[in-house]
């Protein structure tokens, strides 16, 4: 049986960065403990015989559910509606944080 | 007083002019005013909900007040999913289930508290405080649809809506002593429901009686062009299975010898005898051990959560990602890890294969049995604060439900015992093959009518 990998604080920080979640030092430690607890539990699956078993990604068995691509005005936002919940807008646009640094 | 009416009674009294909307809404409002501060059931209450109700008398639901879990997007009514990320979110569109509810004449009375993002089985992860169990305020209502279950138990509404991914309708229904029906995956549209685990999320009714659940399901079920995972299956009138009895049905009693369940089993096996008296055959039968369901669910759910919650950037709506609570952070990050390169096969793909084993096991059992029955939860409602430091709290409490949810099966939890000392309930979980809600309704109703565990049915009987 494979052993549960130990999770380092560095890894926790890396995952937090990937998920774009800001975490504090205290949280980092708490998350490390929680990760270990959870990974230890789910390691149990390694004892189940799954050879020759197909994975299930969805349970309905439905395939190719299509509909006509018709414009439905009733189900469209106006520009005003689309922007209604945005904290910051400019000339009818969403304002997003800068992600490319100027040199 | 009118707030204690069942859905069936309220509709019938309104239609027969024995009750006015004004009196009904006054009674519900009094109940909410008196209890909400203490129980923390509603996060938002609609403004003047009775105003629109009067015009709905000729609709099937006649304008009755319905409590709605706060993860259904409701047009122009704040929707938070109990997270401060969405503290100021006013949806510009309506979820399909709510569109259908309103079309049938249901009124959204208010939005109920839940575990934040539906992550949990206690309401303790809500960023707006926990809800208390109306049956005993030292205890939790369960979750994630804990606010909706508590609203029903405390008669702060006539009926309610919840959502379930693996236990989130049935477990709080069991803990609060009410009825919770989790429909087949794909029976009710997910469009406009704040997404948690997309491959298992299922909206459904939480009600006072089984018949009420059948009535409500009639109006929220059906295919939706905005959710491609809804099945093209027709929706029968589910109320026709009320009063049918269980004569000749074959019932499989599962998890009877499961370790750790001994105390519950002692009470539960007596209740299973009710079905024999009603003319069904009950056979104790082995099912695949539910414990692997915990791991499968944890992996699948965390994975889907990490993807679904990626959309919250605080740009188009809501607040930024620093507002996520501890539980959401933990789940998003665990999903990010298990889906990352090098680990996806070990975790996610393995989980999806074990999921197949559960589905095959159920298929095999349903060749012989019409329905399978087990307790809903491994015990009574836990005390407040029980989730402290327990990273797997929800998964362990939902042990008996996860496998069937992952398989997409319909199930119902109904009250089957009340502890005279604590006032707390145990629930009975009845499951059937995909698309066979008719069977779970039929069997649950037969038990409910034959026993005295349902608060509202017992009151009804006493009057007669």
C-alpha cells in the first residue's frame, strides 16, 4: 500500500497560491493538520480492488443533450443588469485588477 | 396557529375560503418574529410576501409561504450561500426551481441559513452564525440545509426547499424531525443554484409530511433546457402514491450489522417490523460497506468545489477570495491538491472507480428489492460546537447517505423515533432506483401513516 505523502508548509503555500487563496501563517499550520487528517482518511481507498473497473463521471447516462441555439431576449442581461453587482465599473465595463506588471 | 398547518392543509383551507392569506401570513410572521432571533433560521425575509400571495389563490400552491435555502438564486432577493463572499449579491436572474415554484403559486417567504457554500452538515460553517435545532436548542439542526429543516420544524413556514449533495437534505430533516426528499440526480434543475459538487447536487423539498413532499416535488421537477444533466423523463403526479400502502413490496434492510451503529440499530430494527405488519417483506441484506463512500465523496466533492468556487473573484459580483471561511478554504485547497498533476490518478480517478462499484452494488440489490432502508444518520443531533476541529465532521455524519448520493439515487428521510428525554429524532432513509421517487414516497407515506412519529400527522389524528 502506498503511504500518505507528508504535506509540507511550503506545499500548503503553493496550493494556496494555485487556488488564489490568501492564508496567514496560523492558517498554514491549521491547514497542514487538516490536510494530513483528510489524506489519511482517503488513503483507505487504496485497499479497494478497482482493477477492471470503469470510472463513473456522471450518473444519468445521458449523452449529447442539445438544444436549438436561439437568442432569448428574456434571458439576457442588459448592460446595466450585468454590471449591477460589480464593485467597480468604468464606462460600462468591469474594472479588473492589473495582473501584468509594468517594467 | 395557522403556521402549524401542513402544505396540504394550508392549500385546501385557502381554496375553501376557510383561511385568508392575511391570517396565514400573519401567523407565519408572528412565528418568525418570535423565534428567528434565537434560532437564526432566516438570513433574509422577503418584503411584504403576502402582497403577491392573494392573487395566487387559483394556482396549485395557492400562494403559500415557502422557506428557501440561501443557495437558490432568487431574482432581486439577496443570495449569500451563507458566505460573506456573496454578502451583497442580489441575483439578476432566477434559478429554474424558483421559477417553477413561483409559477405553481409558491411564494418565497425568505432565505434560510446553511453551511457556507453547503460545505458541512451542521450550519456551523455559516459565516452568519449557526442555526439552533428547534427541537432542542442545545443541539445542531444538521446541514447543510439546516435552516430550511429548522424552519419546517419550528413552523416558521409551511414548507421549504433545500439542496443535497450527499446528505444535505436528509440529514438535517432527520435531526429536526421533519421530512426531507432528495430526488434523483437530474430530476430537478441545478440552473441558478450556487454550485457545490455538480455531479451530485440535487434540489428537493423539506416538508412536514411525506404527502407535502410529493406535492412540492410535483411542481419543481422536470427537464430544463438550461441544465443539460436534467433527465428527459416525464414527471408523474407523485401524490397518487400517497395511501397506496406497501403490501407485496420487497424491502431490503441494509447496514443492520454495521459497526458503530449498535445503539441506533436497537431502536431501528423495531421500527422495521412496521413494514411486515403492513404486508411487505423485510429482509436483512448486506450492502457494500458505506465507509468507502466517505473517501469517494471527499475526493469528488473537494475536486468539484475547487473548480466551481474558482469563479468567485469579486469582480463581477461579491467580495474577493479573502472572504472565504476556514471550511471553504480547506476544501478548495484539498481539491486543488488532489486534482493536480501526479495526484489525479491516485485520488480522483480511483474515487470515480469506487463510485462505479457502489452503483453496481445498488443495481444488483435492486434486482431483488423494491427499496432499501437504513437509518439516515449514525445518531441523534450533535451538540452545538461539535464541529470544532473536526475536519471530516460532515462526511462522518453522512456516512449512511454518501454512497447513494454518489450513485444519483432518490431517497427520503422521515422521522422514525423521538427520544422522550431530549426531544430529538432519528430518521429513516428509504432509497430506490434512479427516477423511482414514486417508490420512496409510497413506502415513506405508508410508514408515516401507520406510526406516531410525525408531529403533524399525530396532531391530525388527535383531532379526528
